[in-house]
C-alpha cells in the first residue's frame, strides 16, 4: 500500500510557529494522509515543536537540511 504524506514547506530565515503545524494536522484528515511533515529552511519555535510532538508530525529544520546535503 502506498503511504500518503502531507507536507508543508516553509522557506524562512526565522522561526516557524504553530500555524504551519496546524495546517498539516488539518491536511492529514482532509487528504487522508498517513503522516504529516513540516520542512523549513529556518527553525521551529518551542510551541511548534510541542504541537508537532502531540500530533505525531515530523519536523525537519534548516540544520537537518544542511546535514542531508552533506551526507
């Protein structure tokens, strides 16, 4: 079975807050997705991290992206 992932991508220099996480949480049901991810070139606020953890949303920040580029 093909897994469906809802992804929200944000190209930010600053911090990404709860709104992006909330959008993915809503998209999970709307698109009947199996997983939700928020990816940013910036970083996440602590409240966004807490909301993502509470809802099982995967977060990828700018540091993670740089690690992927290097490796």
